[in-house]
C-alpha cells in the first residue's frame, strides 16, 4: 500500500485533505458545494469526505464531547486549555465551518464563555460585564495567535485582536509571551501568531499592515533556517526537529513548513529544512509521530509516538509537493 492509499483509507478529515492536497482533484467553490449538497446531487469525492467529518470519526467524537456550556473538559487541565486545543484540532482537520453542527458548537462556545479577567488567572467562565469574549482572546500572544486563527477560520475574525498582536511584534520581527521582559522573540509564539494573522487575512481580506507584519515574522524564522540560533547557527532546540501532532503552542519544523506552504512563501532558505524533512521519510514512504501534545485534549488522538503518523505523513507530503511545484 502506498502512503497516499494509506491516507485515503483513513478518517474523513485525513482522507479529504489528502484528496485535496495530494491528488489532482480540483477545488470546488463553497457556493457550488452548498448547492450540490442541498440538491443531493453528485459531489466530488474530496468534498463528500469533508461533509462526513462532523458526523463520523474523530470530528464526530470531538463535537459530541462538547460540554453544555460550550467548553471541552479534561479534569486534569484548565478549561481554557482543553477548549482552545480542541478547537485548534478541529481547524487542523479542515472541518467545514458552514456545517450546521459545527456552527452550533461555535455559537455555543462564543455565547456561553469568556476569558476570565482576574489578574494572573486565565480560564473561561460565563460572560459577565467586562469579560473578554472567547474570540477576542486574553493576554498572551501565543494563546491569542491561536484564538485569532480560530476566529478567522470559524467566521469570527477579530480586528481588535489582530491589532493587539501587531502592537506586540518585537524589533526582531517575531513575538514572545515573555515580552517586554524579554526583547527576543520565541519560535513557539511566533508561529502561533503567524498562523493567526494568515487565517485572519483569509477571512477579513488582504491588509497591507497585516501582510507586512507577517513578512517580518516569516523573516525572523527564515534568518534562522527555521530551527537554528541566529547568533551561533546551532540547533536552537532539539524538539524543533521532532515532528509533532496535534497542535498546541509548540513549534517544530513541519508546523513551520506547513505555514509557509499555506502562505505560499517560497524562499531558498527553506532548502535545508526541506532536506531534513525528506530525510525523515521511512522506507515505506511514511513519517513517524515524534511527539504528541495531546495532554489537554478530552481524549487522545489515535496515533502512537514512535509509530507511523497519518497526520505527519499528510502534512509532509503536501509540503514536499508544494515545494517541488515551485
């Protein structure tokens, strides 16, 4: 079985992205997709699989585990953490925001919870006067980058949150949750904010200020070859070379490369890290799961560290396909 066949026989969320990103199946406009579904007429296989995501497999499991107050809960984790990373996973799955079940879950969250505004205490609580609605974010840019990405993806883009993040960009082009104490940017925080700004632009439309901030943030990563210290050229953190899923705030080279693919930012300085990604391919054409940041999810994603990962294989193959096309 080829790696592509292996992806196509799996969860609808993986299957539809594999068909969209790794085959020649042409994209279908959202309006056409909606009309075809309402008329029960033939839908291209990729989009038929996308329509299954909220109702089968991992997507259905996530949506059915939402609490009545709109959150996702894991007893050993703060409610904000479980809710944020679960929503980020739904976005990574490519779930359709226009699906009625998905939209109902988003409405339940945004109308039932807001960020706690007590100093030094983050969590989600029922809305009260003065509380920040969920899609307006809280204080730390790594969290707010994820929230901005969610707002853009699920049709709730926040211009005020985007402007707040722009105001927090550091001199070197990136972002850091420790600023202003630290004047140096963080790989972790920077990738979170870049993803958020890109998703915001997709939802709200192109904006010169946003594009310029993203370009500076991308340059921060490119100057470091996506994983090296600028000062010495040494590997900044060995974990950056470990391919992880699902997303939280942690940075790694595959997450960064998938961002550059989504932004369609080709650059010769990507060649080294592309070579590293290619070298990690197993003899069967698959990539392993090196780390799993699933400690805040209400249940683990069905992949095992050290074993072949469909999510990593999907993302690695589409990055290499994109890079090769350039």
